[in-house]
C-alpha cells in the first residue's frame, strides 16, 4: 500500500533524505530499477541490523510512519507495514536483494497476444494500401471490417493496435510538400541568367496592379499601380512608388 504524504513530518516521522547525487543517477536509471533502489533503501537497515525476536513489528511500524521520496514523481509517500514486511522477507530470501525488489516484467511484455493472425494481416494490408492514415483511422477501419468479417472480431483496443504498428515500423507517411522533394515531377522552368555582369549597367522597370482599390480625392475608386525599378545584376530595387496609371504619363516620364 502506498499513501501520499502531503504534510511534512517531524520527529521520528521525518522524511528520508536521499542524496542529491544518488537522485540524479536514479533519473537516468530504468523505472523498475528506481523502485528497487527506493525499496531497498527502506529495508536496508533491517538487513544490516536484523531485529531481535519480537522487535520486527516495532521496527516495521517505525519505517511505516516515515515519509519516503517517490522514485519517479519526487513527491513524499508512505508505505503500509504489510508492504514493508513483504519487501523485507523478499529481500532477505534472495541472493540479489535489489533485483528481488524490482518490479516484475510481465511475461507477455513485447508481445501482442490480442493481435490474432487475421487482425495482423488486415493491419498490414491496410497500411500497405493507405500508409498516410493515422493510427486512429486504421483502428476505426478495423472495427468496420470486423462487422463483415467474423475472424477480426473482437477488435483489439486502439492502444493495442497503435503499439503493434509502432513495434512493426508502421508509421504514418507524411504528405510530400511542393518543393525539392517533387522537383523531378514538375516540368522544369526556363531559367534565365542576368543579362549584364556589372552593377548599374542596366535597369529594368515594370508596373504591378494593386490588390485593393483606393479612394481618390474626388471620391472615385481606382486600382493603384506599383512602379518598380530594379538593377539587372544585383536585383536591387532602386525605386518603388504607387501611381494612378500604369504608363509613362502617370510616372511623369516620356
């Protein structure tokens, strides 16, 4: 039994202080090893200094009254006397007390017992035909297929299907965007080099119609034109200005 100890304890119930260096090392250790180290630190005094006959219950009660640091969350917790007693006897009877206190690995870990061969075949076929589907969409379609194919019933849960697909490398393929990835599929465009090799040797100018109309002083709506003047070699915009008309009259040049 694990009880979260929110309030700070004093006296004999003071929390067990773990060394910061040990805690930093535990952060890199697997979760089951962190639990084993925490449990061993609790009952290690009982193993190093075995209680005299009749003293075990009292020693365990003292440990149950203390607060301990959660191995993964960092919060303070308390363990029941029964839990500490089981930990003590498990560690005392084992050649490797730390390993005996680690969380047991389920026998079916890494396997997918609820994924039948028929379901596995259906998942692989769906992924082959629709590699851009999400895991949720694959599961929804399995549910729909099971209504017409009794071999797929019962359909495993979504989390099971997702774990199975991840374990077998069935990740969603992202849709390719327009860019370098599809340059080979697009007809090549004509690429023109600059006409002159020196700056200020040649200027180009052109007009561009604006996307919005403006109200003139007379109250008329007109579409302005942007006049741009670019240097041929450096592509520097030497001048840009809005005009009312796209002609040389509007720019004041003949």
